[in-house]
C-alpha cells in the first residue's frame, strides 16, 4: 500500500509561492492582452517575492529535514539563503522592470524589419518575469536541496531561465545571443560534469541523500568519492565562476542585459554558494582532507586571477565580472574554513556582496549614449563632473567591492578572513589580502577615471532613472552602506542562522 | 559621551553643517570652517588641561558596543601620547585653514567639498589616535585615506592623480597586510582569552615566536609605509609635491605620525618579543632613512620635494628613538612627532606661500627673498633652523633625546645618526642660500610679503617652535609616564650608566 | 561479465562527450555531445543502483531524461535564434565577446 | 653647596630680548636699535663687573655661584636643568665677551652707520652676546651646547650679513657646516658622557671622572676635541675661518678673533677633568694645536687680504692655546691667559684693519695700501701696539702669555717637549714674519692705492674702542701674569698646581731669549723682503711653498675632493637609485600585474570550445592534485 508522501507545505511555501507565481505568469502571458501584461506581471512578481519573504519570516525558527520527504532540508542556513535570494531578487526585479533594456521580440532576427516593427509597436517581452521567478525558485530550491536528484533538478531549473534571459538584450543583440549560447553550452557542459559526479557519489554512498554521504565514510570505494567530489565540484565551481571554470563569466556578464547581469551575478552566487556550503559542510565534511587542498588551490588561483585580469579590462561590466571571480575566490575561503564562523561569514558576505553588485549594475545601466548603454571604461572618463551623485555612489560601491572600512565589503572580508585564519588557513588569508591589494588598484582606477580625469567631448550621459530603478539602486546602496557602518544588524543574524542540519 | 568623543565628533558635525551652506557662499564656508576648527582646537586644549598627567592610564574612556558579533567596541580613550598627537592635529587644522585661505579655490571641486573633506579628515585623525579598539583603529586608519586621496587628487597640482593613487595604493597595501595581522591577533585572542579587540587585553596574549614575528611584520610594514621608512618611502615625495601645502601639512605633520604612533601602540605593545627580534633590522632601516633622506633632500630641486625628504630623515630619527627601547628614545620620539609636526607645518605653509607668489616650486627660481619679503623669509628660516635641530628650537630636544636614548643601547646607530646633523645643516642651508640669500633673482622683485592673515596663521607655529625649544616640560610631562610604561611593558629598562652615581 | 564494465563504458561515453564538446564546431553536435555525457551519467547511476541494490539511481535516470528534454527545448531555442541571426551554427563564429 | 645668584639669568635674557625686540620691531627700531643694543651689552658688562667684584670678595672655595632657572629636559635618568654656573673660569670669559663686545658695539655704531640694515646687525650682535654668554655660563654640556650652536647661528648670520653677494652667503654656509661637523663631536661627547656617567652636568661628571674607564674618557675627550676643532677653526676643520672674513669687520674682531673661536679652548679647559684622565686625547690635543699653529702661520705669510691674514693669525694663535690646554694642568691657565690677551690685541688689530678699510673705501688688499700710517696715525699706533703684543715683545701682553706657552711646551719633557718647543718657536718666528709683513704693507712704504682720495682717519666713535683695546694689549699680559694672579684664580677650576713639575729644562729667561731671537729673525726677514717698492701686486713667479700657502695649503681643494665631489656624485647616484631601483621596483610590481593581466586576458579567446577545454583541463588538474595529495 503506497502512502502519499507527507509534505510540510508551510516550510515549502516560499518556494511554492514563487513557483506558483511563475506558472501564473506563464498563464498571463498566454491569456492577458498586451496592454496590461507588463504591469500585471510586475505586480505578481513583486507580490510573490514579498509574500515569499513574509513566509520566510514566518518559518524562520522552524527546521525540518523531511519537509518534502527527504529531498529538502529546511534549516536555519537554508532559510537565510532563501531570504537573501528573494530579497536580492526583489531589488533586481525593479531594475528588470525597466523594459527598454530588453529586446522587443526575441525571435526577430537582429536588424530585420520584423524587429523594427516590433520596436515601433512597443512590443514588450513580459515573459522575463516568469522566467526570473522560475530562476528564483530554482535557486531557492538549490540551497535547500538535500538529495542529489533535487540538487540537479534545481540546478537546471534556475539555470535554464537564465540562459534565456541572457539572450534578451535590446541592443547589441548579437552579443547578447552569443552570451546566451555560451552560457547555455558551457552551463550544460558543467551540469553534465555535476551529474556524472553525482552518480559516483551515489555509487559511493549507496543513496542519493547528501547527509548519507558522511555516514558512508569508510566505505571501500574511496575512488568513487574522489571522482564524485571532483566532478561535482566542477559543476558547482562553474556556477560560482571559480578559475578555471570561470570563462563564461566575463562574456555572459558583458553580453547579457545589464539588469539580468546584476540579478545573475548576485543571486546565482548566493544559490551556488548555498549549495556548495551545504554539500561540503554536510556531505563531504568528513572527506575534508581530500577536498580542502583542491578547493584551496582553486581559491588561491581564483582570487589572484580575478584580481590581476580585472586590471587589464576596459569594459566596466567585464571588470565587474572579473571582480566577481575574485570575490568567488574570497568566498571559497568560507567553504574551506568548514566551521560555523565560516558559514556565518559566508552568509554575511553573500548578502552584502549581492546588494552591492545589484546596485553597481543598476548604475551601469544608467550610463548611456544614443545607442544605449556605454560600458567602455574609457568613455566613463569625467563622469564625476557630469553627474557627481551617480559617480559618487558608484565610487562608494567600488570601495565596497575593494573592502575599504566602513563599507559592507570590508566587514564581509574581515569575517571570512577571520574564519579562514581560525581554521588555520593562514596562507590563504595572506593570498587573499594580497589579492585585495591588487584588486583595489582597478577599483580605484575607475574612481580616478570618473573624478580626476577631464571628460572628453563625448555624448555619454546619465539618464534619469525610472522610479523603479531609483528605488532599487537607492535600496541596494543604503543596505550596503548600513551594513558597513552597523554590521551588527546582520552579523548577529548571520551568526544565529549559521546552522546546517546534517 | 565623553569630552573626547565629543571633540572627535565635532568636526564631523561641522562638516555636515557646512555641507548645507550653498556652494557659492564661499567666504561663509571658509569662515564657518575656521570658527569650527578653532573651537575644536580650544576644546582639545581644554581636554589637555583636564587630563591627569600623573597617570599612565587611559582617560576620557568611552566604550560602546559596535559590532557585537566580533566583540568590537566603539572604544575611545587617551593616554599622554594620544593626547599630544590629538592636540597636534586639532591645532594644526585651523592654522592650515587660515594659512591656505584660497587654496581650495583652484581645485576640481568647490571649496565646500574641500572643507567638508578636511573636517571629515580631522574627525578621523582624532579617532585614529583615540581608538582603543584595534578594529576601530583600523577603520579610522583606512578611512583616513579616502579624504586625503580626494584632497590630493582634487586640489593638488602637477601630477596629482598619479601621486594620489600611489599614496592610496601604498597605504592600502600596508593596511591590508595589517588586516591579516589584526585577524591573526583576533583569532589568537579568541583562542586564549575570548575574542576581543581591546588593545590592553590583546597586549596580554602569549603568542608563539614565529607567529608573533609574522603578525608583527604585518603591522610594522603598514606603519613603515605610513611613517614612511626607507625603502617604503617613495610615495611621500610625490604626494607632498602634488598636494596643496595645507594637505601636505596634514599629511606629513599628522597622518604620517599614525605610522610611528602605531609602532609604539601596536608593534611594541602587542608584540614585545618580536619587536626585540626585529629591532636590529628596524634600527638599521631607520639609520638608512636618516642618512638617505638627508642626502636625497640635498639633491632636490623642488622645495616641496626637499621638505618631504627631510621628513623621511626625521621619521628615521623617530623610528630609531622608538625602537631604541629606552625612555629617552621613546619620549624623544614622541616629542619629535609633535615638533616635526609644527616645524614641517611651518616649512610647508611658507613654501606654499613662496610657490603661490612666485608661480614656481623650483628652489633656484627664488633668490634674495630676504630683502624682498623679510617676514616670510625669516619665518622660513626659523622653521628651517628648527628642522636642522638648532638648540633653542623645538626639534633639538627631541632629536637629542632620541640620539641619547639610542646611544645608550645602540651606540653605532646613534653615531651614524648623529652624522645626519651635518647633512641637516646642508639640506636646510642650501635652500636658504638659494632662495633667501644672494642677489634678487629677476621676477622676484615685486613679490609681496606676508599679509596679516598669513602672519596670524604662522605666528602660533613659530611661537610653539620657539617655546617648545626652551620649555618642553609641559609636553614631556604628558608623554613621559606613557613612554616609560611602554618601555617597561616591552620588557626593557634603561641601560644603567657605566659608572654608578 | 563484471558490473564494473558498465562503469567503464559510462566513463568512455562521458569522455567521448567531453572531447566532442571541445573538438566539434557545430552547436547542435556540441549539444548532442553534452546529451551523451548526461546519458553516460545515467548509465553510471543505473549501474550503481544495481550495485547498491536500490532504486534511487534508476529514479535519477528518469529525472535526468526529463531535465535533458527541458535543456533541449531551451538549447535549441537559443541555437536556432543565433542561427537565424548569423546564418551559421558554428560555435566558433560566435566569438565576439572576448578578452 | 653652590651659592645662588639671581643675576645670572640677565646675562642671557637681556641681550636675547633686545635681539628679539630689534628683529621683531622691524624698521621702527632703526633709529634707536643700535643704542639699545649697545646699552644692553654695556649692562651685561656692568653685571659682569659686579659679579666679578662679588666673587673676588668671597673666599676661594665659595667663589662659584649658580642659578637654576627651570627644569629643561627630564626623561627617565636624563635630567637637565636650565641652570647657569658662574665660576672663576666663566667670569674671565664673561668679562672678555661683554667688555670687548661692548667696545665693538660702540665701534659698530659708527662703522655700520651707512648700512641700511644696521639695526639687524645689532640684533645679531646681541644674539651673539646672549649665546656666547650661555656657552660659558651653562652648567652642563647640554646647556653649553645650546650656546655653542647659538654662537654658530649668530656667526652664520653675521658672516652672511651681506648675503646678497653669493660668495658671502656661501662663506656663511661653509662656516655653519664646518661648525656642525664639530657639533657632531660635541653631541657624541654628551651621549657618551650620559651613557658613562648618567649625567651631563660639569659637576656631576667631574665627581665621577676618575672612576670611569680610560677608554670612555678618551672617547669623550676626542669628541670634545673634534667639537673644539670645529668651533675654533683648528685642523682639520679650519677652512671656514678665512672665508668667514666676509662678515663686517667688527664681527671678525668680536666673533672670529676675540670670543667665539676661542670657545674650543674654553671647552677643553672646562673639561679638564676628562682630559687629565685621558692621555691619548691630550696628545691629540697637542697635535692639533701644533699643526694648526704652524698651519695658520704659514697661510698668514701669503695672504694679501688684510683680514684673511689676521684670520690666519687667529687660527695660529688659537693653535697655541689649544696646544697649551694639551699640556696638562698648568697649561690650562696659560691657555686662558693667552686667550684673554689675544682677545685684546687681536680685536684691536681687527678693528684697526676695519678702520683702515673704512678709510680706504673697503679695500682689503694690502697690496693696494702702503704708507697709511701718516694718514691714520691713531689707527697705526694702536695697530702697532697690537703688533708688538702678538709677536711677543716685552712688556706687551703677548710676551707674557705666549712665552709661558712656549716655556711649558719646551718643558713638557722628552721628544714631546722638543717637538712642541720647535713648533711653538717656529710659530713665533713665522708670526713675527707675517705680522711684520702686514704692518709694513699697510702702514709703511709707498702709497699704492692708485686713486686721488686720501685715506682719512676714522671717527672718534671708532677710535675710542680701539684705543681701549690697545690698553689691553699693553697691560693685560702683565696684569694676568704678575704674582700668578690668573693661575691662582683659576686653580679651583682646573687644579693647575695639582701636579708639580719635576724639573724645568729651560728657565723662563732662557725661553724668553730664545723666543725673542726667533722673533727678531722673523722681523728681519720680513723687513728685508718687504721694504722694497714693487709691492703693488703679488709676485706671480713664486715657489711652490708660497703657492701652497696662498691656496691655504690646499685645504679647500682637499675638502672639495674628499667630501664635496664624492658627496655630490653620491647624491646624484642616490637620486637615480631612488627613481630607478626603489620606486622602480614598486612600479615594476604594478607593471608586472598589469602585464600579467593583459597576458592572461588572452586566455579569454572568445571561443566556447576553448572555454570547455579549459574546464576539462581544470578537472584533470584537480584529479591530478587529489591524486598527488592522497598518494
């Protein structure tokens, strides 16, 4: 006699709300007229995200390993990850709502009459909203998935919409499409590695449950564990853009529509690190002697490579892509720490980095000329004179990335370095510090370009942002500032939420 | 809120209020800033008066939790060393403002921005000297870079943006190394006595030798860059040349003192054993700085570059005094910080006036100024004499104390350091001869002498230089208890004279 | 026949797929190579299910197939769009974004 | 216990305030500045007289008085009070400084009357008086050091008083720097003293001097000697004195003849307790003194510039004094005696030279003089008296003081005595030669100035001080000598009678005879050489010795080759190193980072397939890593 699986809907409700809203969004695409579609979609998205936040708040003290049989573990850290993702998505969706970043009709060939007509008719690509919601849902699931099947499914659920979203830029469509193609092919490639690794982990542990991997310690087939860990790592490290699995990052960041880049840069990182932390802390904790060396090597290479190559970038989005690579390296220190402090530090870091990132991409989307966004750094010269406020905010965000005190980035870095130091990875801290020094160079270079170089006679200007973008940028910046000055607001929370159920 | 905290916050509050004045209302902004900083200076003198100079304990202590997760506190409090450095900062700021009244008008941004940056910097300067929490100190230490960076890059001359970034990157690099060490200390504290950033508690940690050495180096390199010690000095001449005279005064007069202050407060107090290990190396670097800075100063054609290199030489003396680990050396070094602050301030301000009048900073473009602009020339001369440590002027006492203190422990270093006084005569007298003496170089005939505002600005500095040369006791009384405490805590006692009394 | 052979086969298939992605230019073929890798993983799962004596591995295989199908939908959409824009399905042609 | 006298501070305070007032008041003080300065100087002299009389009235053991002003520096064991000490030694100097100083103030009123900056000149003079008095009144080496550098500063300012002439400004700088080299010695001496005794006051060190090791004392002694060499223009730091004549003549008279340059003698005498215990240092003192007295004398024979000739003479005479201080306890008193008499006669001669220059439109070249005696009789007379004093004709001042030094040198015993005796006698002969030369070239012979304006005698305000000083050149020697008055007076300070000479090889009369003989030879040679008429230009074909003497025995070119040029090339080298190596290293770190970034950018080829390859390689690398780690 088969009994129906027991699901605790309360605990799953945040994800269910998002997925439900996404499905609803698809239906609206199909049945609602063009005129109101955008407004309705935006309302539904924001509503769903807010509701999800509310639900997360409700369940913040509940934990369960059997929320959906054994496939999902809702624990403190999981709730926090989901909270970060939803909060970031909420800000990002406001940026995404600025439709003029997106192609009118994705299927139209670039430069064709079809496209022109679509543009003239002000056709809007409102399916972005359900796509984003699906991605958000997938990310949320990814951070709480506690078996290999759910992990893989969640990975694909959040990746596939992102592949599409990357290709929807209104301008420079060839680049956008290329970004989508690269992201898709490489993403799928990485998924295959992940899945292959999962298979071997399954072979090693005899079950797909993550928590069972530790239980299988001492099993004769260590070779399966080796292969499993390495191949799964490839898939996961790809998502966080760690070197040498980072190559998609600059291309996709540059090609994708800027609001999507912001969303992706912030949320994917949270989701991927959520999963990495869960898998390594819960599943592979006992095999640390095996994976800590390789992750350490990856972390070192990633920090240095990201920082060094960023110096040579001439495109602000690519520069931030390399910056995000470097930050992935810093975050890996949290993974390597394998301690409560490391987890708490990662939570804080992801939160603050996410908001800073979204705000930064929000600002990038404001700097334009007649043909659209200008991301060429040489044309940002003298921006401080043309619009001091925007330049000042962007400088502040860059300083945050650089980890100057009184910004949230500094506290994050401090927390994560402390955790790494505490777990006796002192050499990693030193490398991290040196990489930060290199990284500071290119952040500051941008500030110099904006403030200390006279503007060339060039038609770059800063558009007046819509109220939605303005809210998004202001919110994200304020959060970043607030966390820099009063980090306790979040640090205490991240400490108390730094708990993964094994 | 303690008086100290109030004084620390005042500049920031003033900055906020000045930010509200409309940009075009230039004069009002300047006057308001001057009034505000003067009030701050007076309050800090009041602070000094109510300071109990017989105590070597921290005073005006204020402690509030800031980041509870890491047990970081907003914890302020001062001892004698901190107090005199705070006094130096608060007194120099109004002088700088008055002296460089129009300096802010040729910048990239408005005067208002200049003064807001300046006031912010003042708050941070007070904070950095008053912080009792290592983390808080670091925050001030790094945050100070930003206003200075914009002050150099936005209002400087010449190759200002390159100089500004060089300054910033050097400092950031040092700061990050220090961050690694701070983290190390923090973790060790959490393993031994429970996580804390309280400097007093951190000083009680027992750290194994190798770790201590590495942690020490992290701190030391940061401070050696700041101070700056050879071979970490190359940012300073560039920054000093590019910055406006006022900024240079604060940069060399106060900010760089954070480096030497940090050596005393952190390097020695937190890592006495490592300090001992590295002392020979540091003394060597200090001696090289003294001689090297002096030679380089002699070779400079640019007057600001010259003053910058003399400072490198002087910082060599200060560092030598600190690591001599004798009370004379320590007190001398502390006193030197103050004296160097004032005499360099005088030199830079006057050099600034000379440059703005002549439109050139090349020494050989001047000549015969003593006859054209006597007051300006004499002020420069007195400041220069103080810089070469003429007895009767302030720097002499500190330099001599440093040398005596060093001699009792490291005679060879002191002897080489003493040779520096000959070079000092050269690096001061050569520009004096070229710029002030000799026939009046064409183009200088109609230079204007100091006006009333400038005279009022420079008078207190000169007065301090002369007064402190004759009667350093008030300041030494503030410094002595603390420096003795530092030396004793580091496990040293003064060498006893070979012939007993 | 040893059950390990299935694993070897799986590894070989995976390798073929992985190499295929690197050497082939046509986006469709590249994509098929990725599918091959997924199926290699499936084979491994099923084999391990057999070894471990439980069904979880086989369940994974089904999920993988579904996910692969979704991937095809998204992937082909992207490939077709780019083919329409560029009149080429060669992945080497799409190399504007670099450095 | 030292008695306290509240007056001492005024010695320093009065001239210091006056100086500050004159400098600060600016042009407003032009009309009364010189009056104030002279009054102040005279007041200090008056206080000096009062203190001297009071001191004489006290019993010998209570003669010294002190005054503690305030605690100057107090750090740990290093305690220095700003306090003054007036004892038998310092009162000699006080009277010399204030007395000669006042006369020179008076002289300068007239001498500088045409100079627009006369007020400033007087301010400097008062500054000098203050610093010099501090030098001799300070009760510790550190207090002395303040005065020591203070007189250096005053000297610098006064040498460079006409610094609009680049050469004069350079001369001032040179003097200061050479003095600074000496100051290194003084600084180090104080440091060693503190490290050895834990004290830097004279009394404190004196009390412990005997218990210290000879090595320490020798080190202190040698460093003090270096200091003395700098200040007193002794070999090897002598080169600045000749150039220092750039200053106005009263300055040369006061600072560079009578007072400041003798500070080295004071320093060594004051430190007798060190030198008495440090024989090696004492020998070095003798060597320096002997070398310098000959060195100066030789230079003096070849100078055509009257002031430079006198300066060389000063150097030589101070050489005598330094030599005397090296001769042990008895020598100190004779050194001071010669110092005092020299103060009178050299000052009077310098002022006389100034008077001549005044009458000759600031011409200093003696070749352009000649026969001035009949135009300026008083000047000539006073100069002549000074001349007789310096060459040591009895009963003039120099006879007593110099003969005593020669006598002591000859009686020093052994090779030392012979060598020193020869040196001093030779010096006396050369002195007679060059001084005779000066007198003949200036006051006798044909008139060579080549213009119509006849020289005129100087105004009374100049002549009175000269005359008063001449009285000193006549009488001071006898007064100080008779009844061993100075020797007895100084005894408590320098213990000159502590050591009794075992035997005297040469009796005073024998020495006098020898001295007078060599002096006569010197005069004879000079008269023979310079009585002719072809004196209006220096002969060009001269022996290598004359050339060497004219070039100051190559002292400047030696300094240039040994220090200045290497220094300059070192600086040039350092400037390059700083730019290329140190800064270059930092910049290359930056360049390497940027270069690496640019190179690594190439990895981002844009081709999906290469990205995939990178991932595969990465995965394989991970496998390899794990394999290595676990194996």
